[in-house]
C-alpha cells in the first residue's frame, strides 16, 4: 500500500467505519437537543466538537485548494462557539461534506505539492486524519456520558 492509498483508506474508515464507529454514524441519530447538551463537567457539547472538527478539516481542504487565508477570516485561537439547536443540522451536514471533499482530494492530489505555511498536501491530509480520529473519540466519550451509547447501528 502506498502512502497515498493509506491516507485514502484512513479517511474512508472515518466515513464508512471498519476499525471504529465512523463519524457519520456517531452523529446521524442525535437530535438537536442531544447534540447541543453538555455533559456535567464537560466544557463542550458534541455539536461544538463537530463544529471544531469541521472548521479544521475545512482549513486544511481550503489550504490544499491554494487559499492564502484558509481560516476564512476566523480567528483559530478564539473560543469554540456554542452551537444552537437550530444550527445543529447544518453543522452536521457541513462536517460530513468537507470530510468527503478531503477523501476526494486524498485520492487525486500530489501529496508532495506545497500548500500553506510550508506544508504539503500529504501533511494537510494527515492532519485531517489524526485530528478527526481524535475528535471521533471525544464524541464517543460524550455520547457515553450523555447515556447515548451506542449510536444507532451499533459500535
């Protein structure tokens, strides 16, 4: 398996699952009220973690596309927003859409091409896989703390 194939496979597993529950199944069955509720002692809701995951996948996808400011004017050091019940559905759709975009880029882009801040396409795609996997784990833990485990369809 080549490096490019490995990245494509890692992103595929985040979307479709295999070794762990995929992101889509983790968030598909959550009502807006469930997604926006914070467990006692947690600084974040699942919705906030999903927004954060979308933000960073989008930054790296936009960087691969050649943007000089992949942050889109957002300050990445600012606090994470509280996602409202009304914003949940769009937030969920955005993260899944940009993850599919990353999968397509992983299959077609030259991994050695330079992007933003001296990084390469391959580095950006690896950041997407590591960062997203980390947050899938957070979402799993938050679901358990909220009594929403396992997601529909099982682990």
